[in-house]
């Protein structure tokens, strides 16, 4: 029966590669490759945003861990992702980002910081942070996806083979197609994710008497496990920090902000906000409701780690394998594959642009030809995928922690300088630098302090808290330092805010 998911997956890959070939013929320079020529409308960009937001990490890691720990309360994460991380993000950031990046003639977040704050040093730091800390995030996506493939293919295909195949497909379709092709592939993948998520929840819940009966039983089972001591209630700060990190974190992630650069015109923003919110609401709530339903599995079916603890990364894959028919399981595999490939494409594009546009062209060879720049960017896409592949080969545990570390370092460094740079004219270069270094140091210091003083498991549980603190404190640091340092040049502010 494993032939069904094999055939569907092969067909899916063929479609992706055909669209990538189409994109190859329509990509002539880095502007086309990275921004799609700034010609994309609301539907393409909204789906591109939504599919980049949700990956195998949410379906395999986050849904399993937080659905098990919090039951139906984990739906707050999905709700926050939809309202704050999608709708409000588009409405608040979309127009101003598009307008200011046009005014400053920039294509990337490092270029934005360099132009807005008149400092090339910030461009170098930002580019390095992006390339270094987004690789573990990509590795976590590869890892979660490979776990699900192993289970769907009844472990007849090894983790390494699956990981290699996914990496090769990612390499071909990102390096060939560029953003014009990626946005169209994201649209197809988004439709699969939307329909598959609804089917996933409906069919699994039907095994337990329907949505209402399943919800009631989840609450009862969780209460029993907490009272018996089988589950230890997480600390009060865990759920709020997860909601905050995953909802506000995307406001400062370059792979998400990149979507606003490519908007065709400002009239598309409200429409994109609505589409993205509905998409995120369905995907997020479906994922966490499915994670909560892992409480309905019999105790002998709960996957364990070598030390006897719960293997959160395999909870949802095992639940789906137990209750879904083979055909629908293959559809869910395409769902998670779609979510993961779209996220990977966004990460790869942003990371390769950080080195090509911001470092190589900015400092090493400013006169590089358009074709040379495009070739280097494609090569660096491959390098980034290779690094992520090598990290994932080690099967790092706790993919939730990998994602939290990445989000904490990147969003903690960029969120405050980016927001203040967009909306407050008095923000200074030193204020932005202070906020950036503050977020980077806090996110890493807290996590590794807990890692070495407590345990890797406790550090993983506190990783979202470290990320949230790293995003919050710079919001106070940037204005304080800006107010006690010389204001930016009037001509720079006039150009940026015109």
C-alpha cells in the first residue's frame, strides 16, 4: 500500500519541477529571482506568506508537543498566528514596508538596515545572522518532514534516503525557478494544505465520535493524566511565550518580511491580509487540534524516546498513521511536504540573498555583472540547502527547540530595529545597533545558560521564553538609546518616509 503515497509524491515532484522549468525561462536577473519583478498580486503573495509560515515543524513538532501538554488550550497558538502573525502583520507592516523599500531602493532586510540607518556595518551583521541562524530552522523542517515520510512509507525507506531526495528537489526548484515560480508553486501547495488540513481533522475526529465528542474526551483525558501525575503541568509562562514567539516573531523574520517587498501595489494589502488570516486560522487550528487528539491514542501507542519520555516529534505522525486510510495519509503527506517545501524555499532565498546581494556585491565585487550575481545566488542556494541537510543528518532531537533558537536569534535581533525604523523617524543608528545586539545576545545567552545549568530538555522547554524575552527587551532599548544619541540626517529621513 505504500505505493499510493509514492505515486502521489512522485507526481507532485514532477509538477513542481515543470513549474520550476517555466520559472527558469522567465528569470533573467536577481530582481526577478528574488522579488518576482514586484509584480505579484494578493492571492499569490498571501498563499506564499501562509505556506512559508507553517511547515513540518508545526505539524510534527509544535502540534505534537503543545497539543500533548496543553490539550485544546494549544488552539490559542493557532488563533494568535492567524490574527497577530497574519492579519495584523499585513495591515500594519505591508504598506509601510513596500513604500519604504521602494523609496530606499532596497531588496533585502540587510539593505534596508544599511540604507535606513546609513551604516554598512549593520548590513554585514544582519547578513551573517540570517545565514547562520536560519540554517538550523531549515534543518528542523527537513527533520520533521523526514520523520513523517518514514512512517507513511512504513519505514521501507530510510531517513537518509528521504532527506536526500527532499533536499535535491528543494535545490532544483529553488535554484531554477526563482520567486516567480516559487509563488505559483506556493499557491498550489497552499490549496493542498488548506484542503488537507480540513480532511485531516475531520477524519481523525470521526474515529472518536466527531469534533464535539473528541474535544470533550481530550479535556477529560488531559485532566486525568495531570491528576495521576502522568503529565506534569507546564509552567505558566510556556503557553504565552509560544503564542508570543510564533505570532510576533514573524514580524521580524526576513523570509516573511520579504513577501511585502514583492507586492504589486498597495491596493492588494487588505485583500492579502484577509486571505492570509483565513488560511492561517484553518491551518493553525487544524494542526493544534490534531496534536491535542494524541491524548485519545491508547497508552501502548504513545511513542517513547530512548530514555522513556514522550517522543513529541512522532506523536502526530503515529496518530495519523493509526487512523487515516492510506490514500488520505498520502494526501496529508503532501500537505506537510507542501508546507515544508514552501518554508524551505523562503529560507533559502533570503539566506542566499544575504550573502550574494548584501556581502558579495556590497563589498567584495560591487561591479559584478547581472548574470554573475544571479549565478552566485543560485550556487549559494545550494550551499545553504547542503548545510541544512548536514545538520538534519544528525537527527537533532527536539525540533521545536531548533526552531525556537532560530526565531529567537533572528526575530530578537531584527524586530525592534525594523519596527522603529519603519514608524519612528527619531530612531538612530546606535539605537538600532543596541537593539540588534541586545536581542542576539539575550536569545543565545538564556538558552545556553539553561542548557548547561539545567538540562537539554528543560532548555528546550524554555526556548520560546528566551525568544520572547529577546524580542521584548530591545523594544525598550532602541528608543532609550535613540533619544540620547544624535538624530539621523534629515535628508535620509525625508527620503525614507516620503
